[in-house]
């Protein structure tokens, strides 16, 4: 079995079933299969072959789906990248992965039209322009004759680039087997069926939307409803209109949508699982979302790109008492463990590093042998997340290992401080980092984004935190900023903040 065969099989089994719904267009599995064959033949005629890397720079559109499966049908390696990346970021990935071709949607083309990589095949949707071929024209010039992919499960299939919060992004190389493993895992855990209708609003360049939901849905022959962007209105409209059964979004998508004044006028009863990941939700947030969405079907998933992603789940029925946890068991085919510095399992309430292993684990970091050795240990992947078990065996993320602050030999976890500060009504965003201190090694600094002008902000923050956490954890330095630096996936770039020395409010 390989990824290409998923689509080919569905075209045989469910030829008239809706495969893709986007805007007013509805594409059956037979039609998607035929379009994929055409574009695969076109890429082949341009020189793309087995093992070549093809970078896919598109939002959630039908062209993304056609391009993805056309590339893997040729036995080439697909490299989907975030639609928010800049030209230098795109060029870095193109060069790093040794790409043979770059496929771009016309909505994004202007930002990368000046890409300079010798010998690169350039294709864009819409009209052809100097140096760029037209997606539609090259596709229509070819026949629908089926191309059979001969790859085996252990052959390379895809490279996904990590978000690069501490430096250049790393290319995570997956085989067909590892992607199929997490797709099957999600199909079983989330009870996908051919009748399922999966809404894709989060970028399909990310591992969870792509492997767990797009490939997972393709595994069973579900219908994929695509939206290039997220808005609360679009989410509610599409769920009601298309009778969506599964949706995955970041917690912020749920929080924004829950604030819609007319949310309860929408019929959301078709939804089987509202899935969120990337961060946990607090108990008050879960209560509010469940009330606003009129649902008891919230499910939290935790994982990381290097694992497929796979990791843990917090089931809907567990949210009542364990909101904020990531669950107590590994997802299907995955083992989870929290270990101390000696490699031993930690006791309840003892902080250690979360490690995991499973069939979805990456093959390696592309062209980075040393980093691969660092993250793998006896088949387990080190997540870099610090966590602890509670008395019932549920796992709670404490912080990122690389964000740990050590002041005077004492460990301080920024997430604990951030979770408190953001409760202040005039604080909309916050990041806590460690900065150098001549005596203590590091001291704690908070970067604050406020919704209004706040007099004596530092003193107000200190008073609010006093009594809530130990004195040594309370930030000694504060800086008010208009926004926090983030990468294309929205993750805060704390290494950028650590380098700042200006604007300190003592």
C-alpha cells in the first residue's frame, strides 16, 4: 500500500462519492482520480520522476489535493509548506530539500514570483507567465490514462518542515508506512466512515490536518470540505450547510467562534467530533465552548510532527474532570512515557521529559544526521516537552524543555506564569523568558501585549501574581510590546525575545 493507492482505491469503490467540496464545486472520487492522473502525467513530461522532491505552496484548495496525489503517484516526494511563508523562507526550503519543482497557487504567487533556484520547474495556477507554466494548461494537455505508483510502504513519501522557533526549520522525512499508520490511527480513534464529512480549515501543510484528517479521511473514502481560510462565520456556515461530522482546529478557533453572538442559531448537530490540538483548553474554556457549541464531543489530541503526528488523546467524556490534560494513554499504535534525567519513569507530580514511540515516527531529519541522533533514543522520540502524571495517571504538559528557566539553580516554568498573567483583563498576549543575570544565571522577564494603556503595568502584574505563585517565579522584568514575534504557524519566537534588551519596565 502507498498514499497514491488510497485515492485510486476510492475511485474504484466510491466513484460517485463526493471527494472534495470547495466553494460551489463538488468533485467526485472518479473525477479527482482522473484530474490527478492528468497532472501526474504533466509533471512527468516536465521531468519530475521517482524520488524527486516537489514543494507544494498552496492553501486548502482542490489544486492542493490534485497536486499532492499527483506527486506521490509518480513516486516523488511531496513537500507541502505553509502558505504564510516569505520568499526567503520558501527559497531556503526549496534549496534544503533539493527540490526539482515548485507548485504555487496564484493567490500566493506574487510573493514568490522572484524565486531563484537554478533548474527548478515552476508551475502556478491561473495564467502562465515568464518562467512559470500554467497548472491548468499543462494538466489539460495530458490524458487521463492511469499512472500506477509502485512504491512500497517503506519508501520515502513526504518531507514536512518544522516551524523553526529556535532557528532554521528542519525537514521531517516520512515513509508511506509512517503516514498510513497515523492515518489509520485517526480513522479508528475518530470513527471515520465513508459517510464522514471532514472540514479542513487549518493549513493542510501542517502534519495534523494533513496526515490525521486529510489522509485519514482518504483512507476510508470520506468527503473533504475545503476552506482556504478560517473565520468563525465560515466555520459555522460550513458545518451547518455541509453537515460536517469532523473538524480539527487550534483552541483559538473554538474560542473565537464561541464568542459569536448568534452561534446558537446554527444547527451543528451533525458534528461527531470537535477536535482541537496544539495547546490545551482550561476547564472554564471547555465549559464555555461546550455550552456555546451545544456539544459534549470535544476531543483533545497531542502529538508532534516528528511522530507523524501521534501522541495522546483526551476523550470527550474525560473533559469534565481532566480539562487541561492531554490524556492518559497513547493513541492507537503509540506508547507514551515521562522520564527523568536517568531515563526512569517519573513518579506522580514529578516533572520529566515526555517521550513517545510508534509506527508513525519519522524516518529522520532530512540532511541532518546529528539532530536525528539527538531526538531518537532506542526508538523513542524525545518531544522536548516537560510533563508530569497526576494521581490518576493523566498527563499534564508543564512547559517546553528549551523554555525552562534556571534561576539560582531553581527550575521555573514560563507556561505557569503565562497562564496566570493572561487572566488579567487588559492583557491579550504574554510570553515569559529567561534573560541573563550576573548573579542568578537567569532572571525572569515577561513580554506583555495589552489591550489598553496601563499605568504601572509591572507593579500591577507583580501584585496579581503575588500569592498565586512563589515569589522566585514572579518576573522581575517586564516589557510592553505591540505584538509578540511569531513564525508562519503562529508559534512565539522566544529566542527573538531573549535577544531584546530594550524597553524594560522594572
